[in-house]
C-alpha cells in the first residue's frame, strides 16, 4: 500500500515535524547566506570578498566531513542535531548583533568583515555535522518500506526552502528598515527566530536508538570502514559519481549573469528568471515523483535523467534566444530533481543503519566539492574557451560520463530497488 500512496511518509507525525524542522533550518540558512553576501558587498564593493564567503564555509565543511560522520554514527541522532541547531542559533544571533546600527558605528569595516567571516567559518564546521545528522535521523523516523517516498518529500522540502529562503532575503532587506543596514539587521533577526523555532519543534521528536554495534571504535578504523563501504557498493558509488560529474561539468548556472548580460541581452530581470528556472523545474519534479515510483529500474532512470540533464545544458550553451535558454535551464532542473530523488533513495536503501553518518559524509564531500569546484570550472573554462563553448563543453562531458558509466558498470545499469523495498516490507 505504501508504494502507491504518495503521502505515505506524511502519515507519520514525527516525519511531519521533521519536515517542518528541516524547512525552517534550510530557509533560515539560505536566507542568512544571501543577506551576508549583500552585507559584505555593501561593506567592500568588491565581488572577491563575496566569493570568499563560500570558500570560507566550504573548506571546514569538507575537511571535517568524515570526522563528523564518525561522530554521528556514535551518538544519538536527535540530541546531536539539537546541539547543532543550538550552535547555529549562536552564529545567527552573532550575525544579528554585529549588524546592529550600534556596532556599525563603533566598529571599523575591517572588524565587522572579519567577524562575519569568523562566524561563517564556524557555520562551515557545523554544516559538516548537519547533513549526516539529518540523513541518519530521517531513517529512524519512518519505516524502511517508505524510504523512497520519504526521500521525495525530504528533497522537495529542501529545494522549496532553499529557493524561498533566498528569495525572501532580498525582499526582507528592503521591507524591514528605512535603510539597507537596518533591513539587514532585522532580516537576520528573522533568521534567528526561525532557528529557535526549529530547535523547539525538534524536541517533539523522541530520542532514537543508536544502532551502531561498534561504539567506541577507533576513529581511523571507523573512517576507513565508511569510505571502503562507499567504494565497494557499486550502486552508491555510481550514483555519487554521476551526481558529482554532472554538477562539476554542468554548472552552467554559475555563468547565468554572463549569458544574461552579454549573450541574451536580458538585463537583471532576465538574470533573475534564468537563476530561478532550474530551481522551479527541480521543485516541481520532486513533487511529481511522489506520485510516480522510481525504485523500479532505478539505475537506468538515473542514467537517463543525467543524460537529459546534459542535453539541457548543451541546449542552453547553444541558445541565443532568451526563452529557449529559460526552458533549457528549466528542464535541466527537472532532470536534476529526478536525479536527486533517485540518488537519495539509493543512499537510504543501500546504507546500513550503523553507517549512515559516514556514508552521508562521503556524499557531502562528493556533492559539496562538485558544487564549489563546478562554479570554478565554469569560470575557468569560460575564460579559456569562451562562455558558450565552456557550457557546451560541460554538457558534452556530462554525456560522456553517462555513456562511460553505463558501459563500465553493467551492474549499475541493471540496478533495481524493487527487491530491496520488498525485503524491507517483510521486516
């Protein structure tokens, strides 16, 4: 019954609470990131300082990822997530405080800037724990037989919160103050309020058992076990590799500003539409997948989704007509959404309960590094090849990766999760 019910996961009270907590957190984090970018540029008038924000958050998140996964597998998940949220609230309150008019008058621009960067750095450390904690907790909230449905709603919530949080940040800065500085300050107050709300709601979820039989295992043995598991499990390794390569070489959205200005002559409004198009496509698709089963022939479906994503990127790179470019990015989001849901389902079903933290950490390294490096790759190849050629190159590399994976890994091509779901239903 659960396989046909698009709302199966939502019929569990704790999952609904979990979804609400995750929406509030992602909305707050996305909102905070946009506000910080705005504030840093207002202080420096230099885009390089904006780029440093992502780098400063990315480095500690990736460096600490495996260690964080080990800790998550050793600890009770709800309380660990509560500690993460509580520490996040300190960071968000710190940003609220240092953007106050009183501090702005007393502190130099350099002092404020360094303080923002310091808080962003600690946020990066927390980010390494958030992903594994959330991934592990959701698996303890719903039965294994409805993991695919839970993965769909979980991914949809993340996508919607990320889009709405970033969009709301821009409006709140202008709405909440007589000037931008005041608007930034009170917008960060909303972020702090959302974080505290998520912390209070989290305690509506009961503590969960620690299913790791190797509590106290030496850290290096634990990390080695987690990494070896990912590289020996073809389904997981194939899914992560496809996602990493497609994001690494298919990061056309990083060049959207260049396309809007120099190729499509679309202006700032057009730039906003281009950026929104893949997010809208991805969000709508993830809602649809709640009604369409994706466990049967999951390997083929993932390969087709990434292949179509590559074709969409090619179309965007070759287009000089605005609305064709918008549709190309929209469909890139559609197929990326399918890919995301299938990947999350594979991870949830194929990962043993006692290794979820470490596997999620490896996933965060693959996905996190590909996002950051993908933007860098797009900028570098655009500099060397030209903007349109760089995007076409990225789409082509994505298609080559799909063909290579399909040929070199027949087991992944034949991957079907139906039996896994049936086995879970018997438990």
